[in-house]
């Protein structure tokens, strides 16, 4: 009986944590953030913009996009060690404007909408 109670408690805790994580709300959708902030340098279709040194994103997999976004996020705390100076500045501007976004959702948006390898 005690074992069943422990398992039930752990199950409820796990479900509650997952629910809380899903419930985090963002003021802007990934599409809105991309269109208003990212497209200026990465292009309307994530094709890149050499004039602004914005690399193309439409050839990256969902996993690669997530990794790049997580690396960028960690760089702002000085722990990532990459050379995303311009993007670190832009990320601060995005956050100052209250345009926080979900990294997995942003990676999915870019991949699904701009990568030709995404199943349409």
C-alpha cells in the first residue's frame, strides 16, 4: 500500500510539473516574434540577409535550430562561449520589448514554415 501511494504521488507530481510547464503563456506567438524581430536580419523566409550578416535559417533542422537558440540563450549569461555578439544584443532587445518566446516553439515555427525539408 505504501509503495502504491509513493508511485501515485510521483505520478501526480510529474503530471503537475508537465502541466505547469505547458501553461506558461507568452504575450506574442513565435510567428509574431519572428516577423517583428528576426526577419529583419534573417529574412522574411529565413533565407538570410548578407547585408546585415544574418545567416539563413531555412536550411537548419528543428534540432539544429533549438540548439542554436539554446546556445544563444546561455551566451547571454556568459556560459556558452560562442560568438553571437550581435544576436546577444538582439536577444536583449527582444526581451526588453516583452517578446519572450518558447525556444522549442520558435524552432518548430521556423522549421515548419521555412525549411523545404519540412513535411507540408
